[in-house]
C-alpha cells in the first residue's frame, strides 16, 4: 500500500481496511507500506501501530515500530518472509499500471488483481477506449492533446462543457470540467502535470453508474451502483467524502438497463483481459450506455463503491477479500 502516486493516501486507507478485515486465523498478515518516493519499503507492526495510523508521515516518525528497507531489500522482503500471496492495495501509477505486477511475476510470487498487460491497459485511458470500441461498446467522443498541440483545436470538435483528463491516472486525479473557453488553459496545465498526453472528452449529462466485477474466466457481476455527486462532477473529493456524494445500491434503473450495463461491464473487463476484480464506470443517457473506464484495483476504503456493492449482494468485506485472494494470479 502507499506508493509513488497521487493516490498514496487513498491507497493507505484501502490497505488499512484490507488488513483490518483479513482473517487473522487464516492469514499471517504482513503490512508493507511503500513511501511516496517509491524507494523505501516498510514492514509495519500491525498490532502496535498500523491500524491506528492515518498517514505515512506517522509511519516515518515511529522508527521503533517500523523496519525500513533499502532498494536491495525489495526482493528479500518477499523471499525471506516466505510470502504466499501479495494483496495489492496500490492505486494509480506504479501500483495499478502493471509495474508492481511485473516485479512480482519476476519473483514468481502470486498477487491479487489483474496481470501486467491488463493493468497497463486499464490505467491508460487512450488504449482502453480503443479496445472498448473494438469490443462494440460506446464511449464518449474524445480527442488527444500533447503539449505541442495548439489547445484551441479542441473547440472545433467539442462544445463546452467537456472534461480534460490525464491519460493515465485514477480517482479523477488531475481531471477538470471545462465550462467555458477561458477554463481550458488551467485545466490543461493541471492535466499535463500528471501526464504527457491529455484526453479531452465530451460531457454527457446522464446517470452515472459503476459495475463491480469479481472473478477470472467466468466473472460474477455485482449489483450496479448509482453515483449521485453533490459536487459539479464525481471528483477526487466526492469519491472519498460520503457527504459529497450519494451512492445508491442497486442503481435506480430498470431491469433491461441493468442487464445491459452488466453485459457492457463484462465486455469491457474481458476486453482488457482483467482478472480478480475490477469496477467499470459508465454513463447512461437516453437508454444508451457509454463506458468510461475500468478500475483494475478499485478502492477498498470504508466508503468505497466495490465493498458497498458486495455487501448488497450478501458478501461481507472479509468474504470479499477471501474471494479476491482465491482469484489471485498464480
């Protein structure tokens, strides 16, 4: 958990919740925090320290309770502790993009969630959209911009409002909604601070839903969740503050739309070759479903959508973790 990404704190929250809910009778849990610079790996004493720790900074201050590891020890931490499976609770670049997955595959250590390629495709909004289209799914109209492009070409293809997004981030990090032309410069500056390529995407004023999926070859679709943000859109703050968003399970859509959304979710999940678990975000407008993206390591915090959907399906948090581990990459 943790890691070198803008979602470091959210990853810590997911990781803490996983540790809290893993069956201590069945698993000997070894919490590992990766620092914000991605260099230091720390084994945390769960009983004395971890469950009450809100942030990495506190981890660093508790030197007596934390073992810091050098770069060379990244491999030995896995081998010396005879780790049977790694539960990945890292979000964003380096954790959700195939990087840590490749590292673990080199060590031949099983891990939860999707493999290297599916992870890389899932976090890359450009290639995932191309695969969704090839799978016959609808996606919002979009265009790509690099820093060399003249930004106002956007207005030749899209009308305001529209979204500006980094091409490889999660949790709406670096995303802006551009309501008027004068907002574009600031939105691009923010997005380019996270990625060398930016997606400019049409705004679809519809019902936002997400489809959680659990499994490998024959995945299970969990209840569809409807997202009703109280902010201008479902941004980073709204995703992790229950006061800023209403999440309704199951979604207030008819049976046919529910089935169609679940089918679209499975198609998107399988188009990328996902495994273990994932969450497919969508927008419904005029009974048409637009696929936005696949989250290959969806949030597992106390307010996250995936666990809420699982509970609605009668799957408790500990049971959910158990199933995710059963589906781990061999």
